[in-house]
C-alpha cells in the first residue's frame, strides 16, 4: 500500500507544475519536487544510509530516515 499524498504536498506539486496521477507515489513526488527546486532527488534512496541532514537542514529528513528499511539492509 502506498502512502497517502498529503494536501500540502499536493498543493506544492501543483505549484511546481507536477502532474499527479493515481500511480504517483509520495516518494516519486518528493523526488520530483527536490529536483525542480534545485536539490538532489535523494528522498528515500540509499543516500539516507549515510546522510547527515537533519530536520533543520532538510525538510524531508525525518520522513526519509524514519521510513522502513528492508531487514537485509539493517
């Protein structure tokens, strides 16, 4: 089951001209927003294993780092 895209994220996507479909995931949407806003599209990628960002420096840090990680990667 995919995560629900929040109203705030939906509004931000619209402001950035991103088309949201029923197949759009929260992860792909955040990465598109990161890319369009000049950031590295690293949300929930392997980068999070060594990421030093905090919620003070990256608005996505908590949601990214606290997302479930496969048992074999722990």
